[in-house]
């Protein structure tokens, strides 16, 4: 049994302009000790998927009753806030993308770490202090006893991110959700934070959901990858399959837009995906990516493609792949 099973997840937001369907029928599994990457442009539904698992959505959000989120066999959709409080921190923790807004500027680092530990464990204040110092040391924060007495603004961006990671891991969760954990950091610090997360994952044996728009992070960290667009999964598979055998036109576009050493040497221009992300209030009848797709056919506009199996490690929802597959089968029959 998978550690986390998400089935047919639908999350919508009620707005003055209408109902925004931010996540549309997302399904995936996460196994113990694995790293799952969720990638896509801003507005693709990556973060909403994560927040739905944690159930830390805005008051105007609704998770449909036919959705299912099972953590170690326990259904989370429809449970009380009291139950969710026992899940958050203890079983699933999250790292938000901006550590400055994740930490309260009016309290010391130590106060915030200890508060989280006291809330989710049975430790007393002395034990919580010791655990907080231990966690800071684990994430390579120098002089942890001194840092405990400092405020967030007294630390660098990289140091604050380490504190947020320490806070998320203090209660030894089974799953760590990292929502763009390196976005606000410079390249050198990004590499250090990713290396730290990978080493902690190996040491603690936890599973990680890595939410990012950076495919370089995915290549470095992830075992499996989900590519999202307009709230839906357009392609999913192992990292090797997604990088070396992409089948959806959106995935191919994301890969073409990555800067490479060869392109820099030959002074080639990057190939951005044309157009802008779709308006979720006016979803098309067919494939959501069709208005931006250079390979779009008539069927792409009229009908949404099924999610089909490429192989046992790879699925995609793309009419171009289905067309190519049918043509190949027809040629083999002849």
C-alpha cells in the first residue's frame, strides 16, 4: 500500500467572478522514502494540490466529496479539524516558499521552534528546547544555541530556510511537502538547501513532495514527476521517462525552455512556450493546452484527451501521442 494515495482530487474556489476549478481530477501515489516532483507554470494547481492534502486552504475553497486523500490508509477528505491537527506536523509537514513570511518576525527562532514541538509532541519545555537545538544542528545551522535567541530578520535567507526545514522536521513527519523551497535564494544557497534536503531524506527515510517550476531541481531530487497544467495532470512518470521520453507537448515545451550550456555556447535563444496560461474561469472543451500548442489538431480543440499508458512507468494525456500510437499500431498490422 502506498503511503499517500490521492484519487480524483477536485478543489475549487468560489469567487465573485464564478467558480474557479483549481484542481481537476488529480490522482497519484507516493511511496515511503520516495521523492515526487510536481512541476508546471504558476497557476497550474501545484500548490493547491499540496494545500488540499494538508487542508490549509482559504475559506472559499471546497474539496469535492468524491475526492479521496488517504494517508497510510486513513481517509482525510471530510475529517474534522481536530483530526487534521493530529496529521499536520506529526505525519505531514510543509515548507513554504518564502521563509521570511513563514516565520513570525515578532518572536525569536527558539520560541517558534519550541512552540511547534510542544504543539505536536508530549515533550516539556526543557525537552522541546533540546530538540530545537538538535534540529538546528541537524540542518547545519552554526551556533544553534545563539540562533535560538535571535529574530528572523537577524538571519540570512539561507539560514531562515534552514530554520523552516528544522521546524518542519522537528516532529519527524512521514511526508515533507516542499513548496518552491529555493525560490527566494541565490544559486549557491539553493544548491546547499537541496543537498541538505536530500541528505535528511536519506537519513530520516521520509517521503518528499517537491513542488517547483524548476526542472533542474526535479532532475536533481525526484524519483517520479507529475507535470500539471490548468489544474490537471498532463503527464506523469519516472524522472527518466519525463526527461528522456516526454510525450505531451506541454512537457516538451517546458524542457525546450531550460537554459543549457550548449545553447549558451552557440548563442541560441531560449524557446519559451508561446501564449499565456489559460483562464480557469473559461476552460475550453478540449485539451487545456491546445490554445498554446503548435501541434494542436481539430480534435484537441473539441475533445479532452484520455490519460493513456505509454509504458508501465509513464502516462500522458495528449492527442498527438494517441494519434502517433494509433498510426504505429496500424502500420504494424499491415
